[in-house]
C-alpha cells in the first residue's frame, strides 16, 4: 500500500551590481525571484515592448522571459515571466495567462508582476512561442516568450525517460473518462510518472511563484520515496506560503483540488468532492499561520502531475478582489482543472 502525505502551510510571512570598467550583464536564474528584475541586458532573455492604445493614449509595457533546465533533473524546466507597466498611467484589467489564470486586475504605473513556474517537459529545451497580453476588457496584444514545447504549436519532442510521459486524462483512468464525458472536468494532458526498476526516483519539486503589488505567493509540491529499498510508500508534500504587503489583508485562500485530494481515495470521489470543496480552508488561521498533515493509503504504481487554480481573496485601502493562480501538484488522480474553479 502506498502512502501519500498532503501538507499545507500558509505563512504571512538589489540585486547588487558590480561596478567594472565595462558594465557586464548580470546573470539571472529562471528558478529564482531573488536576483533582481530582468531587463534587455539579461543573458538569454526574450524581451519585448508591447503597448496598448486606448482613448487616444499610449500605454507602454515591457515583457521579459527566461528559461533553463532545473539543475538536478532532466526534462524539468524553470520558466520566469516578468511584465511591467513602464508608463505613467494605470492599465486596467491587465492579464497575461502565463502569469495568472482566469484573473485580471489593474497594473499600476511602474508596477511589475513576476511569475516563475517549474514544470516537467517532454523536451529538454524551451521554445520561443507566441502569447498575448490583454487589458481594458477586450484589447489583446501579441508578444513572444519562452514556453514549454507542450504549450506551443511546435511538434512535440520525444521524451528520453521511459518512466515519465504526457497523456490525456481520458486514456489514463475510466472514472476520469466518464467525468470528461459528463463535462465535469476537462480532457487535458497530464504528466504520468511510473516505477523505475529501483522504485520511484526523487523527482524535483514543481513550483509556482507569483509576485505582484499584493505580495508574494509561493507554492510547491514534491514526491519522494522514504525507503529507497522499496517501491512503497511514496510521499507527496504540497505547501503554500504567502508573504503579503503590509497594507494588504488576505481574507481567504480557496483550493478546491487540494481540499478534495485530502478527503478521497478514488478518481470518482475526487471529482464529486471538487464541487463541494469551493470553500476557504478552515484547517488553519491565515493570520497566525499553521498547517495540516494527513496520511493516506492507496495501492498505486504511478502518480500524476496536475494543475489546478488557487484563489486568494484580498482587500486593501477600501477595495477588495481575488487573484487566481494556477499551480501544479503531484497527485494520485489524472485530473487537471481550469479557470472555472477560480472563485470570484
């Protein structure tokens, strides 16, 4: 029997440039948000300066992206996206789907949003792909960024690991297939991890970082095998942290998939519980910070990497809203969720 652990914790918890005779571009790590902002001089950056035109005014922005392999694992990529309003006026309803999911809010003058994703990919290299930024409710402006081959129109590369592949949910689980037929969940590709001759390897954590004027959101999920001499149990640990800006109050954190995962043992039960799990987490206090750990048993020779939205409800200076972030989690069920599980 395999064990799975779901652990959730919520805590409210310059780049220094070297002066040389000739200015040298500083190295930036796509896996980190602690080395300063990206700019046109950043090595390997894809940079663009798209703008919006509205009401006779020009609203300039800058878009940056970099990518590299996770140092400790083949076929895992770090992707980092930064978008800044470089003008003097607020850009209303600004949205970039590489940074958030089903959510838009105003981008203040000089404000910058940062998003970092660590994800598996069938290719060991990122590709340049087209994407769109949006604002003013209906305007779309094309731009270019580093993305995974799975997210592009490029033909998929063949994967080098026999223990890791991408496959559609419908083909992986008969209960998922029925839920797709009933239009309860989307039929999307998920990453599938299977046993190697020595059991499950220690796959790297998948991670999401989102920084905006509200604060910094971090989430990661990892899977491991405590006893390297056995196939089972394997452990899954998912964690969330929020460091809010002082003037921001976090009112609720809503994660239907994580709530459902800790309460079920089958795909059908998981799908059924999703609609009942659109509620704030009540296992811990957001202000004080606490967590829960639970252990489950299930016989399985594979696990999956899914994506699902987490909604953060916030208020500041007389205004309130919600931010929806699509994060990744290791899971026993091949069920990814879209923006319809964002909570407004």
